[in-house]
C-alpha cells in the first residue's frame, strides 16, 4: 500500500510560476439543468458518471466549442490505442514541465488508476522520467517523444520508429495528438481562465470518475 502522506503530497506541484488571473470567475458553472440541446445532453452524461469537471462546466458557456472539446477528449482518453498508463505518464510529464496545477491534480488519481506507481509519479513531478528503470520501454518511448516535442525540436527519426514500433503509425499520430491536446490546447484554456485546481470556484468537491 502506498504511504497516504506521500500520496497526498503528489497531488500538487510545487508552485514557482506567476499566479494566473482568475478569469474563470466571470463564467457560470453550467449544468444539464441550465443548458439545452447538445450541451445539456452531454453535460447530463458527464454528470451521471462524475466527469463534469470544472473546466467542462466553464466551457459549456461556449456551445460551439463544448461538444467538439468533449468528443476529442473522449477519443484520446477512451478510444486511442495508446495504453492508459502511457497516456497518463505523458500528461503528468507535460503538467510538471509547464507547471499546470489543474492537470496535475486532475490526472494523478487517473494515473494511479491506470497503474502508475507513486515512485513513477514522483519522478514525473520533477519533469524527468528518471531513473529510467522505473519506466517500461513503451512508457520511455512515449516520454521521449513528449520531451522532444516540448523542446520544439520535432521528433527524431529513431524516436518515431520506437513509438510506431509500439503502436503503429496510427498510434504514433494519436500520441502526438495527446501531447498537442494536453500540452497545448488544454493548457492554453486553463492558463487563460486561471484555473489552477479542479475545485476552483465550486461549492463542493466533484465526484471522482
């Protein structure tokens, strides 16, 4: 059993960057009861499964954006060939590198559920998948691609071969999409809104998915 104190400490990253303006406070937290059409229907499904995350409640104020956002997130979370442990390792590395507190807090429980250990999570919290013997070959391949893309250097040919050797060419594209989604689009939305924790501005803690 993991140590509870250590486990709780891993749910937050050390804060070193500037505070974001809490622009999310300008928006109502939408629910299926105060929306209509596709937004209400999708929110109802999310509420029923405990997946009505704060960022989704805020984005539901923009109906044109909301459903495509949910659909792509669902595709990458639930229909990709990339295994859950690899996906969550990538997301945690991105969150640690960019100090995205919201994503870190949201995804640590998901990472544990996917099978990542507290030792792996602690290593990723330092924005470094070391020592490498903590991680599988597949995880290391995905984390190498993530680091290369985060540096803005593209993806080395040997890294692409490692990734496509694990999950095929389609899987390699899905992995790039995972990096771009959580390391780019989602991070940008969270930064703009100033959301630093999944419970920001909510009357109570959300149910776990």
